[in-house]
């Protein structure tokens, strides 16, 4: 009898011990699962591309001269906003487009000499030196292939090869180089090709990027199709299909009326004088007559 009681107590204790061990193992497994889950959610390390591996030249404004771009171009952004290049309300005094018979490949933003200039996105400083025309210039290359150019500075705040974060201080605005009054000349380049900044960004207090994925056609890389005195009509192309469809040019015939000038026709039809001249094979100083038919191409 004593033997059976001993065996019975042994079995009960064994079962209790085994169950406790099983519970401990289950609890330990759950703890490990939570740790792994937490680490994958909070400690994700994003490896950024090596943007210094190709065409990295401090002495040349455009190191991509031998690169031939294929249009339409796809530009992608991780953020929905950019950091304002100046620390106050942005006033665009001259736009991307044809200006005084020459291409103006950026926009001019009003400032006072000594105002701070900031990086629009994360990147690496490719240039921080004096260039012809632009004066003291900082060029930041970004991880999506864009380069932002900050020209006419009065003082540098960073060095070449410096890694900068979005909003990093780059220097002070000014009038260096060929500048008519103090302003920031802001250029947006993709592999050496300028893009109309207002096609990519809204220059208002919201600092909005027009879309996280934008397609760029040649129209938005050629000042000839834009007027520096007014903003072009902007319809962002959000897919490759939209970009290809936009390449089909719309043509119309305009009949010259009394009092018309090329400038007035340009303004009323939202095309540049240079574009009218190119399509119709005339010069800016050509005499136009009442009843004359001009081809308008958009």
C-alpha cells in the first residue's frame, strides 16, 4: 500500500513540474517573439545609396555632360514636404524660363544679404566654391538623383563632401556673382539637366512636394517653353502613361488682330515669345500684320 501511495505522489509531482516547465517555455517563447517583433519595427536600418560613386567632381558645375537622358524621367521622393531654403515667406521674383533673350534655369527667391540658407533634403555637398555667374555656390546631391543648387551666397556654412540633413545650414544669402540685387538663385538639376522647380515643388508656406512620384518630360527641362515673368500652367504627370500622352503637342491657329504684339499673343495664349518664333520661323523683332496666321504649339 505504501508503495502505491509513493508512486501516486511521484506521478502528481512529475506532472506538476512538467506543466510548470511547459508554461515557462511558452512564456519565454512569447517574450522572444515580442523582442524580435519590436526590433524589426523600431530598429529598421535603411541603407542609402552611394551617391559619390559616379560623376563626383568638385570643380565642375555639370559633371554629367556625357550622359544622355531618356525621357520621360521618373523622380521619386520619400517625403511629402521639403525644407524651405530660406527661413521666411518665399517670394519668387523671377521664374524658370526665357529671360532677356537667355535661358533662366532656376528661380530667384527674394532675401536680404545675410539671411540663412538651408538644405531642402538630405544629401552630400558636391560643390562649395565660387563659380562663374553664380558666385559663391553650394551644390547638394540628394539620394533620389536630384541636385539642388544655391547660388549668389555671401558666406559658406559647409564644406565639400559634408553630409547634410534636411534643413541643415548651408550658408548666407547675398549678391555674389552676376546678381542684380540680393536673392537666392535656386536651381534643381537631374544629372546635369535643369528642371523647372515649380513643376516639382509648391513655393508657399506649406513647402509641399507636388507628388511623391513625378514624371518629367522635356518641356519641364527647357526654359524656351516658359516665361520668367509668370508661372507656367502646371499639371503634374503622375504616371509614365500620362507623361507619354502629354508629348502629343496641341496646335492651334491664331489670327493676328489690331493692336496685337508677340508679347500680348504670348501672354493670352500662355506660351513664350521664343516658342512662337521657333514654331513660325520668325524673329522676336519681326513685324506681324493684321490677319496674319500664327501657329501656336503647346
